[in-house]
C-alpha cells in the first residue's frame, strides 16, 4: 500500500469510527463514581506531557475527552486516546517538530483500574509511545472488549496469551508503525499465536509489520477463525503462503499481504495454495510488492473482488485475461508490472472498473483507439512513467463527446512522451480534480476554458513545452491546491486576477520568464506551504504579500529582480520553513534576521549584495545542513559558531572575509563541500582539514592568502573530487600522496548525497562555467596554479585517471612532464604554463581524446611539438610560446634530423625519473589514431549534454 492510500485508509478508519460513536451528551446521564475513580487512577499512571487529559477532572467522566458513555445507562463504554499526529503526512520532519510531537504521545503505565470499567467495549491507545512495556496481562480481563487498537504505540515484549480470553473481541489491531519516525517499528516478540484461535468472535486482525520468523503457528490459529473478515499481514517478512487441506476463513472479505517477499512462480509451483481459490467472498485483495507472476491463476475464481492491488510484482499480459471476468472490479492497481497496451482490451467487459493504474509498465507507442470505451468509464487513469508512450493524447481526452458520460476525475500522464497540444477538450471533463502531466511533451497554450474545471485540485504541468500567456481564468479554480507550471515556455504577466479565488492553494511553482505584477498592498487569498519561482520578475521590492504566509516550508525566489533588504518579518514566516533560496537577486544589508529562522535546513543567498559580518547567532539554526552565502560583500571573520552546525555544505566564496579559518570548523565532520575561495583569508594551510574533514568532496581555498606547505594530511580525504588551492602563497612540493584521492582515480562517483541547490563555479578551458547542484558530482578537478610550488610534477599524479581538469600553471615547477600524463584519459583541460619545466613534450598527450585546452607556454620545453590526433585540433601557437627550443610546423620552426629545434645547440636529455622507452611512446600515438581527432569537441558537448540530463534548469552560464 502506498503512503497516500495508507493515509486514506487511516482517515476512512477514523471517520467510520467517529460516525459510530459520535460524542453526544445527554444532560440526564452522568457516569458512576466507580467508573470515574477508575479513570482517574488510570490517568495517574500515564505520562501526559502536554496535558492532553486536562479535561479529566470533575465527577462527570462522560465529559472527559476521549471518554464515551452509553446514552441510556451512563456506563463508560469507550476510551479513545489515539493520537492524531500529522507526522505521517510529512516528507521531511525537522527534529524540533518531531520532538514537539513526541511530547504529545501518552506514555507511562497502564493502571489495572481499567478492569473496573465493566462495560468497556472499545479501547484505542494507538499512535502513542509506551517505551517498550508489555501489553498488560489484565487486558485479558476486559471481558466486554470488542475493539482493541494498540497499533504503533511503542509496546514491546511478549504479547500476553491472556488476550485469548477476550471472547467478544471483534477487532484487534497490533500493527507496527508505517513510518518509523515514531520510534522503533513493532517490537513485539512472539512465542506462540495459539491464543488467537480462541478469539472466536474475531472479524478483523492487523498484525502488519510483525517480523514473523515462523508463520506456521499463526496461520494454523487463523484457520480456526471462521468468522474472520479482514486479515492484514502487510510487511511481515512472509516468504511463502501455507498449505491447508481445508480453509475455514472463507468469509474473508479483505486480505492484505502487501510488502512481503512471497514467491509463487514457475520456479516454485508447488506452493500455489489451492485454498486461495476458495476465498470467493474476497472483495479487497492487496498482493503488492511481492514476487508474484503470471504462474498464479487464482483470480478467475475470486469473483467478488472489487479492489485489487498487484503493484510491484512480475505480472505480464496473461494476468489481464484472468481478470477479464471479474465483473465487480472497481479498482485495479497494476503499477510496476509488465503490461502492454495490446492486451488491455481484455478488460473491456469490466463495466464497474473506475480506477486503473498502469504506472511503470511496458506501455509503448500511441494509445490504441480500442481502449476508448474502457477509458470512458474511468474516474482515475494513471499512465505515467511509461516513457515509451508517444503520439497524441487518448482521444477521449481531446474529444469528450466520444464518451457517453464524462467520469474522469484524475488523469496522470507524467513522464511519458505524449506529444500533443493542450486540448480544449480537457476543460470539458468537468469532474477533473487532478491533471498531472509533469515531464511530458505537451505544447501550445493553456486554453482559457480551463477556468471551468471548478473541481480541479492539482494542476501539474511542469517541464513541458507549453507557451503563450497564462489565462487569468486559472484564478477561478477555487479548489486548486497545487499549481505547478514551472519549466515551460510561457510569457507575459501573472497578476492578482490569476490568484483571485485560489484560497486553497498550498504549492505554487511558476515558469521562468513570467512577470509577477501585483499591487504593493495585495494580500493573496492563499496561505501556501511551498513557493518556487525562479527567474520570474517579482521585485524590485521584497514581496510584501509574503508577509502573511505563516505556514511556508519552502521559499524559492531566485533570480527574481529583488533589490531590497531581507525584511524582519521574514523570520515570522519561517517557523516551518526548511528551505530558503533567494539567490541571484540584489538583496542588500545584513543577514542577522535569519538567526530566528530556527528550522531552516538550507539557506541559499548567493549572488546578492549582502554586506556586514556573518552573524555568529547563525548557530541558532540547529538544523542547518547547507549554507550558501557565496558571491556577496560579506566581511570580517568567519564566526567560530558555524562549527556548531550540522553542516554538509558551506559556501562562502567570493566575499571579503578576512582572518583565519576558525579551528572550530574541524567539528564539521560531515562536511562534503567547503568553498572559501576568493576571499581575503590569511592563514597557514590548516592540517586539520585533512585530519578531520574526511567526507569532503569539494575543497576550494583559491584566491586567498594561505601560505605554508600543502600538508600531507590532506591526502587522507580520499573522497575529494575537486581540489582548488590556486592563487595562494603555498610553497614546497606537490605531495606524491595526491594519488590517494580515489575519487579522482577510481571512477567511483561519490554522492549524490543531499543536494540543496548549492552552486559552484569552475573554470574550465579558460571559460568560467557555473555548475548547479548535482552537476558538481560529475567533475574531477585539481588546480594548484598561481602558488610558489617547486620540484617536479610527481609521477603519482598520473594515477588520477579520472581528472578532467589539471592546472599547475604559474608555479616554479621544474623537471619534465611525466611521460604517462597521457594516462589521464578524461583530461579536457591541461595548463602547465609559466613554470620551469623542460625536456620534450610527451607524445602520449596526443592520445587525450577529450582534450580541448592545453597550455604549455613559458617553460623551457625543447624538441618537436607532438602531432596527430587530438593535438591536431589544438593548433593554437599561443599554447607553446615562450619555449624557444621547441620546433614544429605549428610554430613554423623546422626540426632537424634528431628532432630538436634547429635553433637549439644542445639536445636536452630530458627526464630520468621516468623510463618509458620510445616504443611506449609510439603505442600511445597509435592508440589515439582514429577516435582522437574528432572526439575532443564531442567530449565537451558530451559533458554539457550530461549536465543537461541531470534535469536542473540552469545548467551553466558563461560569463565572458
Ligand atoms: C436521557 O435522555 C435521552 C434523550 O432525551 C433518552 O433517550 C435517554 O433514554 C435518557 N436516559 C436516561 C438514563 O434517562
Ligand atoms: C479448520 O480447518 C482445519 C484443517 O485445516 C481443521 O482441522 C479444523 O478443525 C478447522 N477448524 C475450525 C474451527 O473449523
Ligand atoms: C475448496 O472448496 C472446494 C469446493 O467447495 C472443496 O472441495 C475444497 O476442499 C476446498 N479446498 C480447501 C483447501 O478448503
Ligand atoms: C465480453 O463479453 C462478451 C459477451 O458476453 C463476450 O462475447 C466477449 O468475449 C467478452 N470479452 C472479453 C474480453 O472477455
């Protein structure tokens, strides 16, 4: 069962119960003293941190929250203390919110005084946390109990067999938590299930998330419950189903064995249990997330089925024929199987079918016209994530009159290749609540008639090719909760009209290049959780309409033309805010206001005009994982307090920061990216970086005033993919142990890890490129240029075979180029200029197929410039100037017979640290012939292409 249907089920469950037990108080009934005292004793045993039971005072216990009395007798019949937490509904739960929630859970001890409530028939303690205590044995004495729910409430230990004495029990819920944020999953131990067989009135039992080592005993007990209607064994580690000679629970109407590892396939046909076919009253069957395939053919017999979920198995088209006579089927979830379009028409006689989910199957090509009659009956059609679907939208969408009746409520066609204009006909499906076409190829304009879809709740059109203006009729969709039209080609203005009646909106994502034009005193009718508008003109003032957005979680207003201070009131809006991205604007002033935004996980204020110091109170932001303040005018020292944060990403490059790197930063042991480049930091190169920050993937300290030798400790960071120390005053030699950087040498990709939209610039091929987010993970860079390094280029560098960019220019390096430099086969840019290197240029460089920039100028190289392959296309003389002893066609200086320049008198003996013979050189030469010549530029294109495929909008920007 997926997350949402789970929530739905819980809701249905809760609602149903509430209907049965509405709390009405008759003035003429009060509870007995006996019941009242028993409840107070029960309360005294509980831990109730947040006073949920504050109403439990006074004589009339029928007025206590969670207590329900019989209307006629006044006896307490029901205790409902389940906690209605919203944690289950959240994707990311900040620790603080979680801690706050946990406080609300009841815990402590359960007083046996409950036994004195002689008429208690209903007890619900679910979703609390009783810290692994056992379910009390005395529960077995609650003789009138018909309903017991202790799901997900932190009980542990052995389940008391005394529960088997509850001969009137009809509903027993012992399931584990769906989400383990509430603590450990079900911790029950089971010695035996035989007590279950004594629950002769049992109608429903939920043992989900039980880790069943041996299920035989359980099944035998269950087979003694002929009145059982509902059995839930979701997520119980089952690997087989049992074999019964006779099945007794044939009344079963709902059966859930989702999310186990059950196999009943051709490899193991003997375990297809015949009793399954005898469950002829089954209405609701969930076999999802197991290993079933077409070799099971029980469905034909299950003629009562209304809801069938077989998602996440290995069924093929023959499943469809075994379903073709299930006339009662209403809901069919086939997600994640191997179904094709061709045989779907076998569902043609299922006249009740209303929900059909076909995500992640083998649907290919255009939708067959023959399916129209099936589709016309549906209220939910999900074709998404079938990336090989192409052609026009299903005809019934474009042309609703092809259906007798328009029933469609939810349409999911995301991640397909439907290549069609957004049809006017869509607006005629007046029941539509969901249109989800994220990542498809829809084009054209959104028709004005869309305003007619008054039931629409979700309009998700991100990443299509839609254009034109956004019709203002969108503002009439008063039920809209989510509007995502980002990554399209829309133009024009979005005004107040576009939001006129959107008072239920929770998520708002607009497309690049739109202009948001609202009056300065406009307050939107909505309170949203997420705003994502990148490259939409919002400024110049900081949008005042955000002022009352008090439940914001994500605010992205990057490149929005805002020229203003960060307003003080933003900290009021940040109570739940986890993500704040105001990068690429013209924000001025300080950032102290952020210190109150305690739940922020990610801050990106890069590329603004912010000034002043980095406030040390930022350490209040205890959840902060990513801080990007790059490219502003911040000054002063880096505050020590940053070392208290759980940072993974810290980007402070391109500011005016001074002083030393605070040694407290060595506490940031999970730091993956540290960029302090282009500041005015002055410090000896800290050894603790290598000793403590061993998760670093990116380290940039370039263009500062760091001095001293490069410490060998740096080599301990084997995960380093990107090291830039250029433009400092480092001296000494290049450590040979750089070969330890396995990210640069082994082809192992580190990450992707968490990516919070940080942005790093690199300088490749003399063109500064800007990379966003995950793209960084593709790069392998070593830049030590503009320092005072001496000695030879260590041969060990040739082990960094994944390097794409190597810059050692503007140092005092001597000796010759390691002959095996040609091993760096991914190299795209090589700069060794402005050193004192000598000897010949190794022929192996000619085999660097991706090389598109090479600069060897201003050294003391001699002999012929190697030719052929890739080097042929790098025919720029300036790459070689300042080496008077070089010769070759390119620089129009002919070489004499022994290969040296005819200007030169002396043939340098070159490098002796490297004993490659000429044969080796020749091998390099021939290896490169063929692919070499043309691949270079293609390599560059390939990288761009790869980056674009990562799906981030701003792939890079060239800044001339
Ligand atoms: C209390 O009043 C309600 C409705 O007025 C009635 O149905 C019920 O029987 C009464 N109960 C007792 C205990 O008198
Ligand atoms: C249920 O079936 C089993 C055989 O699997 C049989 O031995 C047993 O008597 C039956 N129990 C009841 C309660 O019907
Ligand atoms: C299934 O039902 C058939 C006919 O009602 C019966 O003969 C058979 O024994 C049953 N199988 C099991 C395993 O209960
Ligand atoms: C649908 O029902 C008709 C009439 O009973 C029958 O002829 C046809 O074969 C059925 N189609 C399928 C796919 O089962």
